[in-house]
């Protein structure tokens, strides 16, 4: 799988508004690790004082998804604020269960760990803390044989917040215009492209990373070939080798001037700073040579090419994974197809969104 990431262009203040010096930058490996160690220690200490580790593990096993850390650890919210975890983050926890323990009684106190900093292909070990407060070392690529509660500052729940913030920043930068509200009558509608099924062949995620957080960057044009870019979360797409049937609207053609667009798929990682994600999109398609005068098809292809080309891997210690790309998705055409890299297979249809 290719590993590409996002570069910085405009200041973080321009993207997300005023920030304080204490705001955590998860792309800084030292700050990332320090904040996680602090939260993991606080969570383990509270869990030990209440002796509720096994019951928390069973609760997480029932939900099978990340839960907000603040709901499971009363003292962790204040600790998180002290560590610089601001409004863009929702620290979360999930349970790794070894296969041999699934369905068991789960009465042993679980370890508590966090995903390491750095590129996940270079991870060797995972630091975890046991019930006595002692730090132990786990293998990053061979799953442990004991349950592990994983704490994530910048996990799935954080990314849900960040998608909204990122799209707001794109609108502020003039790269995401909303279609004007038109008079509509009952029974009429607007045309969209709806994703019926999707299957990811390989997400290359180590056990400590848990479920994938896949998102799409959609790119088309407005009049004068002005770029129209949006980030679309796909929170259901958790695991490779599984077909999902989301019936998710991924393109609203009222927001585009022409009936073709491209969809680029990426996989969010914990060390990604969403501000930098937005910055590279602004750099790639909002600056430089104008696309005015290009043939429309060329302009649409050029926007996607600029996004991909602007993602040097060295900007992140743990790069967002490039998953795949669908080029030239057409407004009036539905089909089942593989992405350009053969790593994702999707089925989509034209869908008229009715007006109530």
C-alpha cells in the first residue's frame, strides 16, 4: 500500500481559529507519547482504585466500538485538558480481545495501552501498563494473548469531530461552496451518487490500531473550473476483507457544475493533525496556476492529481494511508468497479434525493 500524507501551507490559526500554546499537536511524537502516557496512567489508576477493570472490559466487548474515555473515567477529562487535549479531540477507548478469550468470562484485569508514535510500519513494541501500575512491553505486530484496553486521543471519535472542522475550514478557504437553495416542490429532488457497497482488500493495520478510519476526499469543479472539495467520513468501514452496505450519499451533484467528480480514499491514523490535512488541500487546489480555461474533464483530473502529488510522506510521523481512488464518477451512471490501485471495490448508483 502506498503511504502518502499531507503538507502544511497556511497557519493553524487560519484553519481552526485561535489556539493556545498548550494545544496538543499529535504529529509531534514526543508530545503525542507524553499525552498518552499521562492519560493511560490516570485511567489505569482510577480503574485500579475502583477495581472495575474486568467489568469495563466486558462493557467494551459488548459495544465492539470505541467509547468516550470521559464516560468511563471520571478523572480523565481534567487530565486530558492539562495535557493539551482541546475541542478537536474526543479521547476514546476500545478493547482488544485475543481470539482465545472471546466468549470467556474475562475476569482478569486487562492491560491498558496506546498506539505508538511514528510510522506504523516501523513499530516494534507497544507500551502498556498493568494492574499494579508497572509498564510492560508488548510486540507491535504479534497480538498479545491477554485483553488490552487501548486509549486513543486522536481515534475514531476525534476524527468524527475533525471532519466537520475540516469541511468548515475548506468552506472558509473558498474550496467548498454550498449549492444555492432553490425553490423545490414536493416530489422533486436533487441527484446524488449513493454508495451501495464497499470492500477494502488490505488496510495493513497493526492490532493496536484497531478498526480502520477510512474517509474520502471528493473533488470536482464549479463554474470557471473553481475547485469543489469535500471530506466525507466512512465510519462503518472498520475492517479489510469485509463487504459493507452503507447506502451512503457521497456526492451531491447540486454542489457541482458538471456531472463528473473523483473520489480519493484515505485511512486516518492517530498521529495525523487534521489542520495539516486541510492545509495540504488548500495548497494543492486553492493556490498556484488557475484551472480557468482548461477543458472541464482536464480540470477535474488535474485537481485530483494535485491533491495526490502534494502529499509528501515526511510531513507525518505516522502518515495517513492512501487507500485507493475512483476517477471520473459520473452523475448519471451507476456501476460496480475497483479503484485505480485495486485495493477497494465499490458499487454506487445515481440516487434522486426526494424533497419532503
